[in-house]
């Protein structure tokens, strides 16, 4: 799995796997259990709020990066083509327009195209920057689509100190 997916998974969950494979609740140092929050509870849902969404490489459809291949043949093709993770999906910067339950309207920042996406596939702005930063630091070559969003990351890094630890403390461990 990619470094970015690991950071995304680490920052988005409040459970850990035991060696047996079962989930166990995590606790903070004072012994109180963490409250699991949904990704949508982390989103700033104001009109024109900056966020990210997962799309296919051609940006024509929503694509869930955690979705398993539909069948064995698709899985084998993905493995053979080495097209998993950021070689299969991309982060796209969007502006929030409106939420209608399980679907949200967003406007693509760089192209002003408006479309609907599953609300579950919206990523908070800072979290998306963490994913992009991890991709840029990865030993693997960055995917071709990264060149489109790299200027955004560079500009934001001038103003922000990106820290996964700070993100977890401020967004997930608040009590």
C-alpha cells in the first residue's frame, strides 16, 4: 500500500487491529476511549469551502480508493498493470457547493466544472495536503496527475506546517 493511503487510513480511524485481526478501541493517555467520528464530521460544509475528492484518473467519475476490484480479472489486471493506489485514483481540489444527504455538489477548482460526488469521498483540505505531501516524499515515482496539484501543495506549504500528528491532535483527539 502507498504511504499516502497509510496516512489517510491512520488519520481517518480511531481503531487499531490487534494481532488477531480484530478491531480494538484506542484510548488516549488518560485512559478515556476515543469517540469514532465519521469523515463527514471533519468536513467544513460551508459554500466554497476548499476540500478534495477522489476521482478516476481522467476525472470523469468518482472513484473510491478503498474499493476492492469488482472481480478476479479486474484484480489481476490491476496487479499486472501496477495501477493501484495513486496510479488508479487521484485527488482533485474542489469547492463545496451543497450537501444532499449521501451526495454532495462540488465545483472543481482548476476547471470550474460542477458535479456530484458521494459525500463519503470528500476529504478535508488539510488531510488532502497531508496525502499529497506523503506522495511527494514517497520513494515511488509520483503519479502523472500530481503535477497538476503540486503547485497547490507548494503554495500551501509556504503558509502551513503540515503535520499528521497535529492533524490527529486537533481533529480526532479533541475531547
